[in-house]
């Protein structure tokens, strides 16, 4: 039988709807003050609420209080993540209350239920008034554990965001069910953000389900765990919530400056000779470029740093690219060929994931072996970045299925309880070894998955192998915005999508138009990168729209001082560059469901075209008044001036981007050196029409 612990909320629990019925519940809670918060006991369950800061409370409830605490590698040391803060404690016959300068938590003694309020008494989050907490005994992977559930009662006027990146196309998750399990195109980060100004960090790596199908009931269920464990974070502004989250789990490092420029990639270049020739043409035609990417199958055996016969002198080729100020990123997988030497060493040490050809990144010794045998040797050759593909991980390729670690045992513990942790420990291990080997070189990693705390790694997440269609494009926008609301500031997509709609996309004018629209959108993503499974993927390959692509590429570089200043703001102030409108207009309900447009920093509103054959975009009904309503059609009547802040002067000129003219001065990004404010003249904000044929353009160098 499940063990049920019920936690009720204000307002008082509704009466049973049938005579003689009453919801089952534990004995009355016994509550006492502790040095760090409060402890409540109800039957076998022990609940502790810890005051971490004035704005952060930590809740842990368990039927086994003597069980050792599970490791939480995504959290910083407790002295940083939960230092404590002053609080007051009061209790009467009906409830116990604990209050900080910003928050109040109430324990209702009859049933032990929790209610969270602001210090001023405004309701934030209430645990449900029926059966909020349950612990169902289960046996998984040979271990006895619990399937744990907590139910909450969201308010009627509340929007919910975050939870990583998902491909449903939803922005506001009210009324939805979301599985939190790592998979290609699906990223699990259990951080929930509310328009009411709080965040809930569900503090487990277990496979988890968010369920709000019944709008009055919000349920979080994890398949394995000895406790219910979460943090309540209060802003009220979303930037402040994310600041609290990053303070607990790690601040974001500044990426190398070149990483904010243009990445040229495809599946795949077959030699460094080919890569050098493409980079040479970009330079000859004065098309801005910062990075070339070597995708998979460069290896002789996957898992070993030995190149196939197409690659002759890798170090010399990399040096030649560097002389042209071009950086190089190489694809490195955690999935290993059993014939590789790296696999054999790990296998002999029993440091592989059981039943999969993947190293156990939760094992520190396995991380050492992996680095020493593969990425460490590549870094020594002169590569500038690693593309850590298949980081969910996959157990084989092609893999299309569920998160694989839930059915295995790992060094850190039961895989059912640590299903989603692999991308964090994988990228963190690579970063730590990189810094030890070459501390003077900033880390840049690209990866396909993420978890809590991974923003402290110099790693960008891309949205995975998505379809090259307007459906695929339109679903990336809300997916990326929810990812930003999950506390992770660096994200990108495969411009044009990875999977083509048919065998010859480059000959299809409709696909070229899609590519241009995606490229326009990609210009305003934190990281600017083209990739896809196409025979050619360079800008000149899209002859019908090449002038548009080059113009937007140049625009990205004209904005580089603005972008790099925002990047420093991310590092120094926990800022977010790609900003859903709810971040800046949280209290305006008109922004709560706008998941197809966003702010790019404080000065640019991006309203991407997401449909075929469109030459303009009308304002959506119900969009917010004032600056946030300055969408495409509203801007046709007169030119706009875009206020931006940069660290040095740069080229100015007209461009066809969507901008907003703020009624107030833009917030100044704080950069590592003094800033100068300029106003870049903008063209009328009408969408650029697609040319029927390619036209010649003058390609002036901007480097």
C-alpha cells in the first residue's frame, strides 16, 4: 500500500462531497523550531524547512529520516548554496509560521500542509488540499525506494514556464503534462518558474513527470527517491529568481569572444582540407566567420583520438586556420566503439554504464580516463572547442527512445534516481580537466542535453536533431524561451533544421526561404550557428537568399559589442540574453502566452517570421500595450532608432530587423571596460521579401 502523507493549504480544505467521507490523513503534525528553520513530524514522516536566504527556502520530507542524503552534484557547497538567514518562528493551536524578510511558510497542524507567502502576506504557492504527498514503495534496479509525489494548487491566474526544453510548441505549461527525461531534442531541467514571481526547483535527477492536466492540481512525480526535496525561490522578478537559482547551483562563465560569432557546420566535412577551403572562401568574400566545425566520423575508431586517412597533419591544419583567425570545434562523443582503446581501458576498470557503450560520467575516475584518452589529446593538438554530442546519453546510434539511465546502476547510485544527471557530470568533467590542462584558454563546449547547475559550465546547448520545416522552426522559439527560463543562458539551434524535408533541399526555393527565416531568427539567439544534414550548408549554397544571409551575418557582427557586453552581464549579474516578454513584463497577463517573440537584451524585440510566404507579421491580438506591442506592422509607419550600448564604436547602417523603441532608457549592460552608448539607425521594420533569383552584393570586410 502507498504511504500517504497529506499536506493541506489555505484556504481550509473543502468538505467531503459525499456523506461520511473524509480524505485520509496523517496524525496532527508536531512542529518545532530548529537552528536553521523548522521540523515537523507527522506519523513516520519528518519534514524539514531550512532557511537558505531571505528569498530561498529548502523543503525536505521523508518517511526514512535516518537514510543518508543522496548526493546532489548540481548544488554548490552548502556554505554557498544555503548559508542561512535570520527568521522568526511562531506557533498557535492551528498553525506554525516561519518568516524571513521576504518569505513566510506556514505549517497547518491538522494535516501538516505547507503554504508559502510573501512577507507581506501575498499567496505564492500552496500544497494541495487533497492528497499532496505520497511515498509509494517500489523496487527498481534491485533497490528498494519510493515513487514520490507532491501536489500543489496553482492559482487561477498563474502561468508556468521552464522545465528545460521540449518540442511540444507550448510556452505556458498550464494544463500540460511534461516528462522530464533526457532525450534527443528533449532537455530535462526541473526548475519551474511562475508568473507570480517564484520558482520551484525540484531537487532530484530522477525521471520526473510534471502534470497539470487538471488545472487546479499541479503534480510532480519522480519514479525513485527516499525523499521529496525542493527549493522555493522568490524574486519577485524572474531575473531575481534566476539569480537565486544560479547562486545555489553556479554562475555562468564568460565564453571566449569568438564563440558569439558565426559557426559554420554541416553533417559533415570529410577532411580538414575541405574545412580550410571553406574558411578561405569566407575570408576571400569577406563574409564574417569565427568557427568551423568538424562533425563526427573523423575518427578511425570512435572513442580514440586517431584520425582517419583523410586527415594528414591535424596540428598544422589547425595552425593554418588560426592564422586566418578561424577557430575549430570537433565532435567528441561519450558513446564509444568497443574496439577503441578508450573503451577497453574503461571496461577493464568496470567504469562503463552497464549494458551500454557509454562511460560512467558519474565516476570521477572514469572522467579522468575519458579525458586522458580522448578530449585531452585533442585539446593538445590545438582544437578550440568540443562538441559533446549524444550527451543524454545514447546507448547506441541511432537511438530513438526513452532516457536510458533509469534502468541501470551508476557509480553515484541507482540510475532510476539519477536518470538525468549525465550531461552535467559529463560536461563538468571535461571543463575541469580542460582548465587543469590549459587554464589560459576559455572553455567552449556544445552539447545536446543539460541539467540543473550545468550553466556553470562553459557549455552551450543546442536543441537537437530537429526537422527542417516551419513546424520545426516554430517549435524552437518557445522551446528556447523555456530553456532560458530554466536558468540556462546559452542556447542555439541547427539553423535550417537537422533533418531535411526531402532529398534535395537546396534545389527547393521553399526550403531556401525557410532557411533564410531560420537564419534571421538564429542571428538573435545567444549562439549563432548553422548545421544540418545537407550536402552543402555554406551561405553561398543558398543562392536565392544569399544576400539576406550575408546581411544578417554582418548585422550579428555589427551588434557584437552589444552582445559581448550582454555576455559579461550574464556572468557578472546572472542576466539572460534571450528574454521571453514575461521576464520584463511579468505582471502583464498579455505577455504570459507570448512564446513566439522575445527580447534580445534590453533593446531589441525579435518577432521572427515562422510561416511560409510571409512578407510581414501582424501584431497578435491581446499583445501588451506600449513598447512590447511594437511588433512588425506597428513599425511600418516610421523608421526606428535602436538604442544599444557597446564597449567600442562599430559600423552603423540600415538593416531589416525588428526593434522596439523603449519609452525608458535601456538598462546599461556592465562590461569589462567602459561603455559608450550609440543609436544605430534602423530601416523601416518591414520584412525583407524573398528575391526570386540571387542578386549580386558587395561583400565588404568587417574584420
